[in-house]
C-alpha cells in the first residue's frame, strides 16, 4: 500500500513538472511572438509616417564642399544633367522605389533676394504660400531652371575655411545653408555677413538665417523641387527683414538671433535701460522746450492766419456793401433823372395844350367879329 502511494505521488509530481515546463514554453513562445509583432508594427508605423510626412532624407553629418560637383560657369542644361545624376544616386542610397508627391515647392527669387515656400492646393498645384525667407545669393547662383534636392548636410566645410550649418543641396555645390561660421559651432557667426542678408553676398549658395535653414533641413524632403527666377516682386508674403547685429554687445554678435539652440544668449537678452546723464537730461529738456516753442509758434501762426482771413473777409464784405450802395445810389439818381425828364415832358405838353387853347380862344372872337362885319 505504501509503495502504491509513493508511485502515485511520483506520477503526480512528474505531471506537475511537465505541465509547468509546457506552460513556461508556451509563455516564452507567446512573449517572443508578441515582441516580434510589436517590433514589426512599430517599424510599419515609422515607415508609413515617413511616407505620409514625406520627410525621408539622405543626410550626411560632415561634408567638404570641394567634394561636390563644381557648378561654376555651367549652363542651365549642364546643371540639370548634374542634378539628375545626384537625385538618382540619392534614390539608390535610400533604396526608394515609390514616388510620393512632395509636400513643398520652393522658389528662389534672385532679384528680390527672397525664398518662397509653397504647398499644393486641392487641385494638386503648388499655389498655397507657406513661408517666405530673406536670403543672400551670389554671382554663381542659377538665374533660372528647376532642380530637385538630392541630399542634406548637417555641417559643410565651405570655401574660405568657414562652416555652414543645416545645408540642403540644390545642385552641385549650390546649397541652402546658414550664414557662415568661422568654426564648426554655432557661436562663431560671421556677423558682418549676417547683416548683409537680403542683398547679394555669397559666391553662389543661398544663405539664410539659421532658423530658416533648419526649417528647410527638417521639413523639406529629398526630391523637392527648387525653382529659380528673377522678379522685383518678392512674392505673396512680402520680403521679411532681419535685425542688424554687428554692434551687439558681448558675445551676442557671434550668435544668430534666430538660432533655436537653448544656449543662444539672444534668448534671454534684454537691452539694459540706461539712466540719462545730466547733459542728456538737459538735452531732453531743451528738446522738449524747443518742441513746445515750435508748437506755440504753430498755434500763434494759425491764430494770426485766422485773424488775417477774418480781416480779408470783413474787407470783402465792406467792399461788397459799398458796391451795393453805389449801385443803389446810381439807380436812384438814374430814376430821378428819368422822372425829371418825364415831368419836363409832361410840363411841355401842358404848356403846348394851354397855348393851343388860348390860340383857339383868340381865333374864335376874331372869326365872330369878321362875320359880323360881313353881315354889316
């Protein structure tokens, strides 16, 4: 009996062990499967997100501009051929087989020194303005043609032993990039070049503020079209302006004011409020006094002008009254003269009538006397 119990206990123990092992195996298998599914799901989401946002980029951290194709004295046809090869190489690197519509279209206005960013409308045409950037182009900047961005470069070592940040290649060695830095850092800015933004100042690249160069670097995908043209009209959003920093105090001028870096001293800079000296206060008081005197003179002159105008008006009124009186007097005199003439005529008529009556009276007695004499 005792042996039977031991055998049953041993069998039960073995079953528990086997069930435990099977359970552990199933759990491990399910865990691996779940992890694999999650990983694939995340990968698919990332891929779809990139395709939806259209921001897949061919990026390089550090490039020397001398390794890029030199575009000096190249015709538009030659530039387009260079750009075509660059885009094909970029696609090979990305192993990109599908062509998705780019979200943005870029226009560089050489004459106005403005870069305009457009996106597409409901009809798929790039007519909706998104942003406008002030820029500096140069003698080798293309004047016409449409090219496609083949690559992005974080830092590019430029001619003249300077560095450009947030570069987006357009064609060959023509790039969008920040104003040059003396070193490969963002606190060695060529501040004198920054003050030239909005005018032709580069060799051929399109210089932008760090913020604008970074926006293109972050948001515009490889393959995006860049069109060059020249017009006095800056575009639908106008021409932006930038502040001058050459006279900025301390180390401020070595930084781009638009740089989003948290270490940028422009982010916390507040111009100091200076108390005016005695001479400055005196100058201010004198200026205020002068201004008050000018205002008083203006008021006095206005009053004098008003008085003169009133005198002129009164004089004109008096003259008008005098003229009216003279006209009335002349009219009265003329009327009197006419009345005198009429009276004279009437008097003459009466006298003539009286004479006629008298003559008739005298004539009749004579006639009667002659008749009497005849009868006698």
